């Protein structure tokens, strides 16, 4: 199997564990020769489900035999996933889209570190990217993680990465961990060769503006709603200077300097 080859099938749940009140981690047995790329996602739902469409979920980790996802309980589809037990099967389509590392060749090797900037569960695809050996070609990488409120479990997972960030900066909206405020307030983009970011559209817009002002390369993973996931329904449009793109097949990672924000 090629890394980017799309698969559709059933995958066995090896573990489904609550991380906190809102977030859970699902590990599924990976039955293919090569793992998904960091930044790619799957459309996922339980094999027996009341929802029509799988939910788009990014890969958070690959441990050699299973692929891990961090999922927030937001609606019927994700609540069903939260209740899926060990040994049950998930219906999954993927891996879909491009990956963070596809953009590394365009990052200047100017002696500066690179930065990951996440909002909330946007830390998940960046944690997987942190496992990418190619990022070690930069002097170091710094992880900026913003949360609404203290999330010791997610912060602990970032701290425990197999190749930990050289510097971890945490902010919370309510000041219960790290600096009080938005993670974008802590970012000095000029310190970095490139910034890779995943979070809300408003946060990505701010990150792109900060990087644009500093002249720093910036790559963002958009979190559009998706239906088909294969470029057919045009339901996941991302506006860019090159016209409308599809988040599911042209993204989800885009050069922020090419994206047009609302
Ligand atoms: S989800 Fe259908 S085109 Fe992207």
C-alpha cells in the first residue's frame, strides 16, 4: 500500500479511553504495511451507527501496530464513537488528504527552529507530526498549545511525545495553566523558519496574519466540515488565491499565505 492510498474498511478498536470529560482516545488495529502521514485524516463512524457520514478525524499517533485518534464529544457521531468498546469495529475511509511533511521542502533552512501552534484538540495532528524524523533537520521545534482551560492530560501527552519539543508553551483562556490568554499572543513568528498550525478558523487567521507580518512561512490545517471526503460533493471548500480548493483532497494542510480568510 502506498502511504497516500485511500482505504475503506472496518478496523478493530484496541482501546477506547476517556482523556477528560470531553475528549477520548481511540486506538484501532492498523493492518497495512505503511502508516498514514501526519496531517492526514479518516472519515470514521462505528460499524453499526445511526449517522450517515463518518466524522473527519486526524491521526494523533501511530505506534507500529495501531493508529490513535483523539476525539472530542461534539454530537451524535462522536458520542457513538465514544461508546465504542474494545473489539468492536469502526467503519473508516482514509487516509485522506495531504500531510504536513509535504510542505517541509519549502521551509527555508535558515538556522531558525520551527514552531507548532495549536488550539484545543488541534494539538492532535501536530503531535503526530512531531514524530516525523524530517523535522529533526531543523535546529529545534517549539510547541505552542492553547486550551480554553487547563488540560493536564493533553499537555502531558505533548510533554511525553517520543521526540519531545525543545520548548513547550501553554496558554489557557482562563489562566488555569500557563499564561492566561490566547496562544497567538505568545507567538513571535519572526523567531521561526516556519509555523505549522491547527485550530479554529479564527485562530488560524490570526496565526497567518502574525506570520505574514513577520515574513515567516506558515502552514495551516483547516477543520472544515466534510461529507464525501473524496472531492466529489464540493462541501468542504477552502478559498485561496488560486481559486476554491477542496479541504479533503487539496488539503487539509494549506500554505497560509495562499488561503483567503473570511
Ligand atoms: S468533503 Fe466532499 S468534496 Fe470535500
